[in-house]
C-alpha cells in the first residue's frame, strides 16, 4: 500500500465506487462511502484521508458542497471531483475557487484516474512537508528568541512564560482560529525587553515601582519587539499583537479592519489582560481577586477574555514543590529557592523559570564547582509544551467569534 496516506471515494452509485476501488487497490489503500452523508461520517470516524474523490451530482448535497465541508474538516486532504461532461463549467468554477485540486470527466479511464490519484498523493506529501518545515522553522525561531531573552533578562523570560499560559487559556475554543498566532505572541510578548537596561527591567518585574522616566522607557519594549519581529516571515500579525499589548480594550473602536484586523486586536487584548493579571498576582492578590479587580475597569479589558480566565482558573494552581537533583531538572520548572553555587554565584533566582541556557549553566557549575542538592523546584502537573508546539495549518477564524475584539459602541 502507498505509504503517503489513504483515499476516500464518494459517489451515490455503488458500482462506480467498486470500479474506482478496483482501479486503485493494487497500490493505494482506499475506502468507499455511498453518498455525501456517509462520506462525512467516514471523514469524522475513519479520517484523515490524504485524498478525497467525490462525484459532483449527488443527492442531499452536491460534490462542491461536500468537498467544501471536507476542506473545513481536513484542510490537508487533497480533493478531486468526478463530473459528467454537461457539468464541466461548474467543475471549472470549483477548481478556480480553490476548493478542488483536479476534476475528471466520467467515465474516467483507469490509467488517467490512477495517474491523478498519484499526483494528488504527491501534492499531499509536498503540502505536509512544507507545513512541517514551516512549523519547525517557526518553532526554532521562537525557541531561540526566548532563550536569548532568558539569558539577558531572566525575569522577563519567566514573565512571558506565564503570560503565554494565560493567553492560551483565553484562546481555548477559538473555533477554526489561528491559535498559533496567540501562542507565539504570548511567548514573545516580552522579547523587546532585551533592548532595556537591566535595572529598569529588574525593577519592572520585581514590582518595586518605576519612576516616570523609567516607565516611559519600559513602555517602549512592545514597539521594539514589533520592529524586529515583523521582519520574520509569517510573524507580521504576531508583531502587531505585541505592539498593541499596552492598549486598553476601549481604544479598539476605530482601528479594526476585516478578519485579520480583528484577530490582531484579539491577540493584543489577550496580552494586555494576561500581563496586567500577572502584575496583580505579583502584588499578592489571589486569582479570583485579581480578575475581580480587573472587571471594575471595564474599558481596559475585553470581558470575554476575563470570562475565559475565570472559567479556566489559575493554570499554575496545581503546580507542586518537589526536591530535584540537578540531573532531574527540566525546562518549564520554576525555582522555589535561589539556586546558588558553593562559591556563592547566583545561578537562578527564586521564581525564575528555567531556560535552556540557565539549565545548561546550572549543570556545568554543578559538575565543576558543585552546588547543594536537592533543589526545591515548582513542577507542573503535566509537562509544559515546547514554544509554539501547536503551530499548524488551520482555517481562518469565523467572523462571529472575532466580533468581541471590538467593544460595543
């Protein structure tokens, strides 16, 4: 059987399906569905399929409607349509709309049908390879940037780690949305801090208060981040989300244009809510009290996102403190004490989340100068996913789910 994937054949005539399956059985793993309803059931219960072949004229829904639903359910599936000569113009329109990879006229010679399925399989393989390359490239870029932040400003790195967790809570249930934009924006929300003086950054995240001039300098980090992130392909929307993270919800009335604009606005509002929630938590407020105090400031935060935070609860509530040897330390763990070498060098402060550079430094110092073990570490109930782990190709967000990015007039 072909290792690239499987083929789903959909037609309302059983003899046609059997003929198509016989044409493919020597090389491809195929499944048949009698009509569009069975086809959708097969997609839901036995998918995904690399290639979906459908007749145009079927009861209940025609092939264009059926393959449009297939596209929504499985964007990676390559779609092929079978059509009679009289329907050729409808089929050409479907191809031009981007819903169909190719169409074939009935009756289709076995050699032509086999060749088309082979081409569709290759298209599926190439699309997956391109997507995987993009995902790995973006994941690598995000990981490298966050590790740089961890070296320059560990406090900002830990802050962005917590912001990302809050943002992903707010992004849950974002039906058919580009959730990876939100995840990356959360992970890189503080990357602009690498341009800040260490003392200003330290004071900001310690919550000790900044002077007016220091606050003005600190508030420049979102625009600094956007300046260099927008140069990375596919990060343009992420850059705009990060640039707008200091903007209150009430200021989004006039500058939302189209689905992409609303997506950017929603991401900026998530970052704004997550960052301010963290500020309140650092002051000692409980999760519930912090959100309650944010609700009072109605023009500052999107109420839909506050609802999501309240509904999801504190993502760090189930973390526990456990003793860990240096060999057991992992990324995503948070120090529950100052980690100090036996020569008095501070390797990680209490509350600091481990990054790859800090973890490597701890291991090397432990091997040479030594440090006292075990170390008290805060450990999540489940392993923290790698940055941007959910990068994937998804459908555009539905308009009604983006409307709340703009406050009511």
